[in-house]
């Protein structure tokens, strides 16, 4: 079939929205008509080359936060059927590998093959344009498109009552931020939490920390709009810099330091990570969620303070979550009015507006932008 998609033909160039040829699904695969896709910063890392070697090589179709309606399934697919509404998990979850079997499906063994941007079933492409095979930038999904073919392991069935233009955010950013606070950070009632960077992940971390009962939630971001949004979402303090937050630790945490520090900057930086680690108090957990450039190999932090304060540095992918459980659960919270996904979305765009959406993200005008392709089906 023919459909439209946003393709990155070369790094550091705009996304090109054009017609592609899409093959039907093979065994274990699913054809989905997409309704919406989040504009996550991780796809900006694809453009800049920060994730080169960790994602599909160009030419590639972008997008990994998608939700839509199943149109067709390949042989052997059992978990979804035509007409089902699905959210894609940007890390597939096979359910049988050691990570999945021990409750860590965010680290599923299929993530490695999926990172190639090819179909994990046979390592070939279903997406083609200009006579060339296309990879899928992150997670083997390609959600910057009206239709895509993905592996069954990436599809999570959801109730038809959930709006797909909100559900798509659960494919990466919301689960990543929420889980950084609740799963990796283990925020407890009355904890002091600092969140560095208030984009889609940082804003979702605020929602997670608030739901977990944090006493203090300090949001750190240089953009005034994001500081204001953080306070609206439930932060108790807002600062323009890590240095400003450190200067106020005596007042904001009664001089104890923060129990949890979540790194959610748009681009990770070893020096900033070291500075932020000094916000942590005794036994403070520093959760590194944001992506650092693949070429960065050092962190500027004090080893002695890891020992004498028993600080813990924790890496977290996809919110250390089990998406087959947490995506439906978080959507239930949304339907109950207990998770404000609506407040995260600043603006929506058609597929042809993908470059405008990323311009708005770079300029700090958005918490989250969303591409909307049509009705929920």
C-alpha cells in the first residue's frame, strides 16, 4: 500500500514528508493505521546524530510514540486483532526473554534487534521510498506516518474509550518520566524530589512524584514557560538553574538535600550531572533518564560523596517500567482524572507540521507537541 511518512534522508536535515510504499505484515507483524504520534526529543537525537549506532541508520522514518487502530495482522499474531486500539511501546516486550520473565520488560532482548530499525522477524524492511529501503528510527516503529508495520511485541492493546491523541504519549515520555520517579527513583510519601529539565519526561516525572506523595518537588529549567507549567502540574518550587536550586537547599529541604534527583534534560551532560548530584542528600538517588551523546564517556561528579553520603546513581530506560502493565494502568488513571495528560500537550500538528513542531520544541514553546492524523477510528 501507499501512505505518507516523515523521512530523515541525512542527519542534520529537516524531515521530508512524502509518499512511501508499505509492504503487508509478515508472520508476527501488525499493520496499524496511526491516529497520533508524540514529538519526543529522542527523535531530535536521531537528527543530530547523538544516537548514531543505537538507532536505525538513515534514510529512516522517525517517531516512536504512536497510537492507532489495527488494520491487519500477520500469521501467528494472537494478542491483537483488526479493529483493536493499540499503543506502541518504544521498547518491544516479547514476554519470554530473561528480562521480561523477571519483570524488566523495558530491557527486553528484542530491543537490540529493533534498534536496527528493521523488522526483528527477518531483519528486512517493510517501508520503502525513492527505490530505497527505509529503517525505522527508534524501536522499529516509524510513527511519523499515517500507517506502519510493526512487530506484535511492540503492540499494547488498550480500551477503545481512551483518546488516541493522548494515549500515544504513553509510548515513551509519560511512562519514562512517571517511572523515573515511581520505579527507578522509588519516591515515597514526604520525599524531597528535584527534577532537572521540564520537557515531556520531566513534566511526567512531576506527575509521578506528586502521585507518590512527595512533600517537595523542585523543577529546574531555564525556560520561564516550563517553570510556570511545572508549578501548575504540582511542583512546589521552580528554579532557573541547578546552581539556584543548590543555593536554596537549606530552605527547600530543611538542609537535608533531595531524596531523589531526576535528570530529564533534553541532552544529557556529564558536567551538569555532576552539579545536579550535589543536590542529593544522604542516600539520595540520582536517576539518569535523559540521553547523553553516545560519544560522551565521562561524568564530572565527586566519588567521595558517593561513599560518605551513600549516594546512588541509577540509570533508567523507559521508566524502568513493565509497559504491558503500566500503559493500561496509567490510561485508567487518566480516565479517572488522576493523571493529567491533557496538561502535557501544548500544541498539535498535522504530519506535514513535524518540522514546525520540532522548531517549537527547540525554542522552548512546547511541553509536548503531538502529531494528529485524523479521528480515533
